[in-house]
C-alpha cells in the first residue's frame, strides 16, 4: 500500500513536469487572446464580472468610487454600441487599452474574506446572500 502511494506520487510529479510547459504556453496564449478581444471593445477583464451571478461582486460594486462606477458604465456602453455596429475601436485606441488592470477583483477578494471571517465568528451576513 505504501509502495503504491509512493509510486502514484512519483508518477504524478512526472506528469506535472511533462505537462507544465504545455499548460503554461496555453495559458499565455489564452490570456493574449482574451486581452486582444477585450481591447477591441475597450473593456477590462473586471468589467465582465456579473453581480447577478455572484452577490459578492454586487457588494464590491457598491464599494467602488462614483468615478470608477461611471467609468465602468461608460466602457460597457461603448462595448455594447461597438458590438451593435459590428465594429471595433481603432488600432490606436486599442493600443491604449489596459484589459488586465484589475480594479474590482481586489475589492471582491476583500468582500469574500470579510464574509468568511464573519461566518467563522458566527456573525450574520450584512447583506442578502440569496439570488432572486
């Protein structure tokens, strides 16, 4: 039994070593592709986070400054407009975009940590956690 566990661990490490370069290459290509698509519409990755799917995102959106909320709304409106017109931003405008400049993710992580801490301490939730 111990021999089987040791053999399984060794095989697992060997497979991980073999697959790691390929997975890293695939992740780099995927990130580049997603970034290119977001740049075409002038979006940031965090703009795609949906408060209807995760209530922590909704709470994080409430914590954004008014300026950040307005900028997010403008990016989403522009992307919808471009999509409806079947067009993209110009190459010059695409070059100025920063699709992986995360403005919401750190706040979402903080909200999740606060919720986990509150749960660990036996406290109640400060906001409704039920999806309608």
